[in-house]
C-alpha cells in the first residue's frame, strides 16, 4: 500500500474535571503517517502540546492491541471510529484522508461521568460485575477435556459472549445509554455453562438491579450497540438476558 | 424479589411494553378484520352487523375495558420510559450516531405520540359519538357505515388517517420484533420467523386500514 502523510484538523473535547464545563478545542496535526494508529496520532499531538507548554489531552489506553477495553473515544459520531469490529487503538490513520476534520468526544452517559478530557469513569461496570458476574465457589484446577460434557453450540455462544472487553462502546452508542449489551454478555457467558448454572437466577436479578441503580437507560432493541461493538457481541444475548430475567422473576420463591 | 421490584426494573418495564404491545397487535387483527366487511359491497349491511355485535353485545363490551387498560398501560409506560431514557445521556453528542440502527427503531416514542394523537381524533370521530348515542350502555347505535362515508368524504380527514396509519406501520415494523426479543426469543430460527412475520404484519395491517378511507373517498364502494 502506498505510504502517505496527511494533515488533519482535530476537534477535541477538553474538560478540566467532572464538575467543570467542557468545550471543543481545535488542533492542527501535520505530517501524520497513515500507518499510525489513532492513539499514536494523539501521542504526536500531545508531544506537540507539551513542547508548546500546554496541557496534554487526557485519554484512556492500555494494551493498544484491542483486547483490554481501556480506549474509549467517540470519533466522528461512532464509538471507536469508523471501522467495524474495531477498537480506537486499532483504528489506523489510513481510515482518514488529507485535510479531514475529526471530532473526538468522550463516551456520553450519566453513568460514565467525564473525569478529564476524554477519560470517563467506568467503575459502574465494575459494580455491575461485583453484583453477580462471577462463580462464587472455587472451581479448582481445570478438569480433563470432555469430563464435563458441554453442548458445542452453548460453548461457542458462551465464548462469543465472553469476548466482551467491557469498554462501554455499547452504552456510548445507545440512544438510551443502556448497558444491556454489556450486561447480557456477562450473564450469557456464565448462564450457558454448567459452572455458572446454580447461580443463574440470583445473578441476573442482582446484576439488573445494580445496572438500574447506576443510572443506565432501558433497552429498546435498536441494535446500535451490536453495530458498534468492537467484539461483535450479538444482540441475541440481550434476548437471552430477558429470558433469564423473566424466568428468574416469575419462578423465584422469595 | 417482590412483584414490585420485577415490574419497576428496567427489564420489567420493557416486559410490560412487550405484553401490552402483543395484546394490541392481536386487537388490530380483529379491528382490521371486522372493518374489512365494508368491502362486501352490500351498502354496509355486513359491516353494520359486525359493528352491532361488537357494540351491543355484553362480552365484547367487557373485553373493551381490557383493551383500554392495555392501551393505557402501553401509553403511560411508553411515555415514562421515553422520558427516563432521554435523561440518561447528560451532555448530548456533537455528532450523533445514526448508522447502527433504523430511524424508526430510534423514534418509537415520537411515532407512538403521533399514533396517540391520531387515536384521540379517531375515537372522537367514531367510538365516542356511538357510545354517547348508546348512553354508554347497550343502547341503540348510530349507523357506523354511513358515519364512515360522511367522515371520509373530506380530503383532510383521509390525509390524517393515512398519516396515522403510516406511523402505525413504522411503529409496528420495530415493535413487533422488539416485543418478542423482550420476552426472550433468542433462537435464530424463531427470530427469523418473527422478523419476517413482523415486517409482513407492519405492511399488511396498516395498508388495510389506509385503504378504508381511500375506498370511501374515491367512491370505490357501492
């Protein structure tokens, strides 16, 4: 592929703290290699800001290989930018053309308050997991293969749900700021396996209650979450969560 | 968990929307089926017989109360969810995300409100005058076929009805499938059926309703 350097205008959300008022600030970046990742382009911009004695832009990142779920930019009207099934750190500058203006915003949801610039507080997800997204007993060492038979389709669906990296793009994309895709992935991943089965009812009830307490919206099945999810978590997980909730709430004895 | 906790949780509220929605979907089949009697081309004899059964028999009149309960639950819960969901964003995005979902799936609140306004007009055109005439009991009814003929001779009334039914069509295009997802249908094979039937239903039923005022307006009926 032809190598090109491009010049861009960035409109970036700057906000000093959770309580202060934020605004968009425009920056020019020059000679950006199209082989850079989006975050590397931000590193270049931050170097430039430091040299100009300005405050660099705060943004979340960790592994930079698309598996940790830390990066979280809302780029030109889509969480994680224009590519399908992709995280911001794996978005490369060849997705853009010379002279483009790119608008970069933080995840917007009341349950994800902005800490600074593009960094949002996603500990509400941690509290949802703490409400039941685990197996309570120690399951010991891995058992020999096939000693615990699991239907292949269930194992595959469980693995696909376990792909969720908890980045919060589903919440950012949803018009209701609903966390249902995240929650449904966590519930499905455990409910489909024998290890998670004994606690499936209390798990779904407690996790939904915690999600509501955190201030996320309700799901209206629009599918925006599935379309933007970097791990392509299926919308059918939400239907499975609904079924789990329906069965738990109508059959629970207390 | 208590029943209150079930029906005040976000998933429980959606279950109420889904159950009442499916109930209203079933009602529309009855409504469209009975109204289709206008096309018997007998000057409204068969239609008025059907209307008489629905209006002057005690069983459908008791079921009517259930219909209003379902309708009000759907409207009130829907509006409350819409307002609550809209309040969850905080600061709006400068560039909104519109590629991942269909416009009508994002506009259920708006489409529902248009349908509600249409419903108020529709009920005050037919249902209310008829019930007033009956003294709200099982009294004598007005000739509803003649009433339809009179109402649908005006172009603006026909336009309002067509617009109301189009909103209904888009509301159903998302609502039908969404209702079944909310009650937990996650099997791919069944979802394919519900999606197919849902789109078919969202086209056929509103189209049948749209054709009624149009048939009267263009004098296609004897």
